[in-house]
C-alpha cells in the first residue's frame, strides 16, 4: 500500500462566526500515525472531517502528496475512515459492507470477492462474512469497519475516536493491534481522540489542540516530558505547577522562589524570564519521612503533611499540603510485597526531586 | 408481561380495550352488515342475506368509472407526494439553512389548515392559472394534501438514521445520489412505505378538496358515493363502502407484510 504525505496549510473553519479550527498548518509524514488530541470542542474532529472532505474549509487547503484537495469531493478522495459508532450499513452483511467500496470502484465481482476474503482475513473475521452487523460485538463491528476501509487501498486512514465505544480491556488490545497493522501496512493514519493514553500508545506524533489551534506538536516523549504550555502540562498526565519570580541566576539556570518554604533549582531558563511557571510530574517526586531526608532546606525539597492517600494497585497517590497551603501530588510506584500505603494521612513528610525534573513552561 | 397483565387490572384493561375497539369498528361493521341486507332500504338489523347489491354495484358504470379514476388518482398522488415529500424531508432533516423551521412549518401546514379551505384556495389558484383539466387539478390538489403525511413519516424515520452511515458511504466512493439510494433509502424504507400508504388512502377517500376540483366528467369515488347517498339510499351505498373498507384493509395488511406496520408507524 502506498503512503501519502498529508499537509494542512492554514486550515480554518468558521460556523456562524464561531471559529472551530483556526489557522492550522501541519505536515504528516508518509506512513506516520498522528493523533489529534484535545478536549471536546477543540476542533480536532472538524479538522479530520476537512481532511476527509466531509466538511469544506472556510479557508486554507489540504494537500495529499502535494496535490491540492480543495474541491475534490469526498467520494473521489480515496480515504478510509473509521467512526466511533462503526457506521456499518445495517441492511448489508459483513461481506456486502466490505464489498461496498469495491463496488463503487467498479471492480469485477470475482476480484471483489477475492479482496473481501483477504480483508476478512486481515481483520480476523473470516467466518463472519454472512452475518449482519447487529449480530456482532462492538469490537467485531469495528474490525469489519476497518476491513471495509482498508479494502479500498486508501491513500490514508482517518480514525474518528475509533475505539471510544469499547470497554477498557478490549480498547487497549485493539489499540496495540491497530497500531501493529498500521505499521505493517505503512499507511498514513490520522486519528482523533480525547484519550491521552490512546494517543500515547498509538501515535508517532501527537498534535495537542485547544480552541481550534495547535497547542503543541511532538512525539509522546516530547509532549509528556516537555509540555510547551500550562494546558498541555495539565491535559497530558498530571502536573504539579509552581509559579514564582527568579530569585538568583546561576549559569544558564536559576533559583525560583515559589513560597517561603519552597524554592526550585532550574537548570535551563531563558535569559529574559523574570517570572516563570514550572511543572513537575508527580512520579518524579520522592517522599521521605522527616529526618530521613538529608537536608530539608535545600531547593527542590519541601516539608508537607499528607492530606490524602490513595492506594491504586501498582501506584499510590499522595496529596500533600505544604505549610503555606500549596498542594503537591505525588505518584509512587508500589512494590509487589508492599503492605498498602507507606504514609498515613496527617503524617509529616519531606517531598523532594531532582532539578532536571523541573520543566519551565514557556507559555502560561 | 404475564405479571403485569393479570388479575383484576388485566380484566379492566382488556374490557376498556375491547370497548374502544368496538367503538371504533362498530360503524364499519354496521355498514358491512347492512350491505348484505335483502331489502330495498338501509335497515338495521339487516334482513336476510344477499350479495345482489355487490352485483349491482360491480355492474354500475358510474361506480366502476369512479373506482378506476380514484385508484389511478391515488396511485398518481402517492407517486407525486413521494417524489416531492421524500426530498423535502431529506432537506428538512439534513439541511442547515436559513428559515429551516419556517419552511418545515409551511410544508406541514396542510395538516393544520381545514382541507375545505385548502380546496377552495386551490380551485381559485388553478382557475387563475387557466388549468382546465379536472384530472390534473385533482392530482395537484391531492399531492398538496397528502405530501405532509409523507414528509412527516419520512422526517421521523430519517431522524433515526445515523448520518455517519452516509459519511461512511461517501468516503467509500459513493456520490450523494448513490449514497441516498444504497444506504439512506433502505434505512427509511418503512417510513416511505407508511407515508405512501397514507398518501394513497388520504387521496382515495378525500372529499373536501376533491369536491372543489372534480367536475361532472371526472368524479372520484367519494363524490359518487355522496351523490348516490342523496339520490337513492339503498344498500348499494354500504356495498360500495364495504369495498373501500376491504381495500383499505388489504393496504394495511400489505404494509404490515412488507415492512411491518408497527415499525412503519413508529419510525
């Protein structure tokens, strides 16, 4: 299957003067899987539908392999699309559903039958050809939809929250399966999701969207470890956000004063910054009993009281309160033989972390 | 089911249901009974049993001519109202345009306005336009009156069709027309069939609009029936009525057989 490069060039969509997608430019490399991630109403689905041709952009263009798609109707774009509710034709059997796109392309009955067979094989539903969609489970229905989308050998695959209707276990196994299949076929794929885990699991590149704009584009690691904005830091995973003035510069870094009892040592900071926001991931923080900690008054370290403690299987969540009332969230991985929570509510502890964990957020 | 409908409650429920059925069906049953009465006047209870009134009716040139006209008119009306109503319903449900609500109200208005007024207005307009052909005028009038029924049933069934199905078909290479034909229409078939049946029946027994638009040469069944009723009220009138009742029943049963009446009306 050939791979296409998809390029969005200053794509915008307005509905009655409300801007759904605002000047989005993005290049998706051939064979990559890109996830458009954001809360509902951020414009990700509108973006996907504009790429499919189901929605006409107010301005801007979609290019596929440098061919301008504006004005090309949906049915000539050769895109494979998956929908959250599967969108299988209820009056057609599984085979007929898969054959639909082939029939539209005028492929002979014999060739179509062979391709349908191959597609059924690919999605592991060979024995289900004669059934109707209503006789299948959700996961099976989405496999049929996948077969139907792939059999036409599309230029790209578009996934609109494809696994959102499945329950957790099935969703996770389908994510891995879909990702493996996409890699094997080398098919350029764009998916829309509000589920950060899904985006992190499946995508080569994550595009975080907010209010119709691109918030950050990057790999899973980049997005998670170096969020470009407060929004990204909070939307992807959990973050402890601290805010304060630069107290003292040292080399390329600085000390940030957050509160009387807490200062942060930041290794890299822009020269012009005088007032910064810092995010620290909850799993980067180590909790220790008072007295066990080497020195309580250093940077990146603070004494606090355990406000809430939640045991969640392989991790425990601690919500700590500092003396000045600031909250710190800590995720601590549990050991296999550990007897429940290590710290009790009300206990006085020291929270500390290494300075590389302090990530300065450029936009806040 | 068994638990809910048993004991005294069930008795009350069945009694009320039977009472309602009798209330609705009694006039029809009465007509049917009288139609086989072996007397020259319409009397109840019927006296004796005869099919001679049916024999008379089925040899009555006026009645047969009226039947032929009414059936053709109803078929034409059904086709016309489907041709007009289905696309209109599609536009009302899928469209996003200015004045949608107003147009919706307008298209359904013949259901609200008295048919008598609609008929008179149509007569005036058609006369002004110089349309002399009573058959054409009747067809136009009946399409106007029946289209709202089609629009309503099709709108309700279209609202239940997932738009993603259409989007999926289009991404798979179907243009809008093919998408409608191959994907949307099969989903709304029951609504279309129900609308069509309504159109046929409403056209077939419409009196108030027909009265204005028919002439002496082209008189559909309701007018002939009325004329007969005024002239000689013998059991041939109930016989004609019975034939119409049986026709309606066949229509309903046919719809039930084809798409399931419950589904068609619920949709």
